[in-house]
C-alpha cells in the first residue's frame, strides 16, 4: 500500500524479478485501505515515511532539507500508519515498524505510545538475528558500528 503509483510500480517490478507471486499492490494510504483488510494478515511490514536522517552518510544533502518541524509532522503521520497497519494484523500476528532514521521522535516516540494504548501488542524479539535487538524487540543499525545506514525497526506481536 502506497499513495504513490511510481513506488508501487517498483515493488511490482522487484517482486516479478524475484519470482514472488504473492504480492498485491494497492494504491492509497494505509489509513484509507486498512478497513478493507481488518485482521487479514499474519505479518505486516510498515516501511514508514521518515526524515531519512539515517542515510546521511550516503546522502549528506538530506540534512539541508529537514527542519525540526518535519519530525513532529512525520511522527503524526507515522502514528496514523502504525495504527492502520496494526488493524490489518490478525490476533497472534506480527508487525514490523521500520524507519531509516535513528531519531527518537520517529521511533520510540511513535511505537511506545502505541504500545501503551494498545495492550494487546508487545515487543517481540526474534530468537536469532545477526545483530542483537537492544532493547529486546528493537533493532537499531548504526553506521559507525554495523557499516550500514542508520535504521530502526520494532518487532511487535499481537496477542491471541
């Protein structure tokens, strides 16, 4: 799901190139489309629109295009997307919320309030993963430590 047709075209092309046949692309916002998919999915991935401040090493010009107001505007949008995505995940299912940002406003500031108001959801660390989830359920890739872009992901599980 994405409001931008060009992005969906890239997803469809990548799926076809990889031989993946279970991908359906739907144009529109998660909030608008979620009611039609309530409790339908075992797993949901949210690649949230973010500040992209985690890619500064590769794209230093990003810092000149961002303001402090962008973070609060993006966090509001991210909260809405997370709530919509959670509604699409069936009980017992899992959800990954990810950003290419290390900013707390776009990560902990979005996920922790969601968990406080949705007690059926909890952080769910995987049994094995090459990079430790610290704290449990939270993956944070750091450029200086992992040789990657800055990236944050929360793995959540919905209770039965």
